[in-house]
């Protein structure tokens, strides 16, 4: 079972890519909307637009650092074992 869930709130994300600079193995800027995208993530759609992306994984690696650096608080992390919202 995965230990963490990472989510990008696409409405909150303003692009620029601090997360991509810090953690390019997980984050990239989307060609479609110019916002951050998590590689391999599930896309949550609403009215034909991606409103969020989620990915479950065992290790956060650089993701927590990227989430803490996001100036718009668009990246969230939940510990799935404790249900604690880390950021
Ligand atoms: S740092 Fe935050 S606002 Fe900037 S691209 Fe990444 S998720 Fe979006």
C-alpha cells in the first residue's frame, strides 16, 4: 500500500515552476495549461478541464521540498497511514 498521496490543485497553481526546478523527476509544466503536472498522476476532470492531479507513492523524495517551496500552496501531501495532511 502507498504511504503518501500528492495532489496538485490546478486552480491554485500559477505556473512558473519552482516545483519543477526542485523536483523535476516528479513535476513538469504541462504543454496544455502551462501549470504543474505530476508525472504518471491520475487526472481529476471537471467540465473537460483537469482541476487536480493525484499520485500515490511510498517515498516522497524531493516532493515535500517542492511542496513547501510552492508560493501558492498548490501542492498537498497526505500521509495515508495516519491520514495526516503534511502540507
Ligand atoms: S511551484 Fe506551485 S505554483 Fe509554481 S508551478 Fe509548482 S505547483 Fe504551480
